[in-house]
């Protein structure tokens, strides 16, 4: 009986999602994108007024009145997509993962209806780097610094047969002493700040730190709470940011590989 089950499983098609379909995939991320051609001053103001985390805001840039979108603050509530009159769409491609904090922010000239920010990393570039990355093992210590566990649920999915992070030579380890990278979730509560610092100190150099989720990137929905000292970069240096609330497994893989690609390119 058990033998039959194992045989069927081994003979069945592999559930593994190809890396090409994974890197930069924005489906399910709930990250918004702006259709610049449809942006008007009234819509921009409405979006800034309704966004619950101020991820969308009006910003003056020199003489230009701009709409600013900070993915690190976005919790993917979808309000802007609903109210955007077509000027806001849910992204189906999303590669602003594992990037610098500056690169998590986009800016549109409202009157000129044009984006002013540099494009996101090309997913093809990240995909192209996979082969060199595959030759190196990477050990990750995941650190919950006050998360709601939403981010952990997505991180846990990375090790299932569908996403199979291990195919990239990336493993999770139990001790920061054995890790190359800290993957930190949560807004860094007061009680966890010292633990985050201690874990950071324990990782041997050269170490990488990735802030995960809106909470890790900006404090997310906990910004202004007396109970947090975060975000992560308020406590330890951060090499890359992965937005989302929570980020999808595709965003996590894209972000981890992008941080590695940037480190190897230095
Ligand atoms: S989806 Fe993000 S940017 Fe849009 S309203 Fe919600 S938090 Fe703000
Ligand atoms: S980013 Fe969202 S899912 Fe992740 S810990 Fe914060 S609230 Fe939870």
C-alpha cells in the first residue's frame, strides 16, 4: 500500500515551479503599480488620502508635484487598486525585492504623467545570475523579530516541493553562527531588539541582512507603536529589502537572489 503511494508519487509529474516562472513573478503579491497615462491630480490626491500606511503620498520634487509609492510601507490592502479609476493596477511582474531602500520607492510626476524613478532590476538579469549562484551554498538564519507569522508562513513554503529553495543551494540553518544571511521579519519589538543585535553579531563576516515584509522594511502597520524599535535597519545594517504583507514565495526567492547578485557584483 505504502509502496504504491511512493511509486505513484515518484512516477507523477514534478510539482516544481521552474525558476524562470518564479523570479520576478508578481502574481498574488498585491503590490500596486501606477498607470502613469491615467494619473490625474485628483486621483493622486485621492490615493494619498486613502492609503492606510502612507505608502502612497504626495511629494514635492523641485518644481514637480509627484505621487510617491513606497513599497516598503505597502501592506497590499488593495484600496488604491479599487479606487484608482484604472490608474492603479495589481502588478503581475514584481522584481523590487532584495533591492536598496531607495529602490523600493517610486515617484511619478503627476502633471507630466511620467515616472521619474529608475526601473526595477531586470528579472532576466537575476535569472541569468542563477547559474553562478547555484555553485555557492548559502545558509540562512530566519529571525522573527515580532512578526504576526504571516511572513513565516510564506518563508516556510520556500522549502516545499513546489518552490524548493534548496535547488538554488540555499538552506535554512538553526544557528546564526552557521549562517551567511539573516532573514529578519517583524517590526522589531522592544523585547526583540537585543536578540536581533546578538544574532547579527553572531553571523560570521561577510554577513548579509535582508529585511522581510512591510514590518521589516518600515514597521508596516505597527509604525508609531510604543512597542517597537524597528524597522530592521534601525537596529542592524540591512543589505536588501523585500516588501509585501506578506511577500509571496516568488518575491522572497527573487529578493534573496537579488541580494546575492548585488553582493557578488561588487
Ligand atoms: S495597496 Fe499599498 S499602496 Fe495601495 S492603499 Fe493599500 S497600502 Fe496603500
Ligand atoms: S509584513 Fe504583514 S505578514 Fe509580515 S509580519 Fe508584518 S503584518 Fe505580518
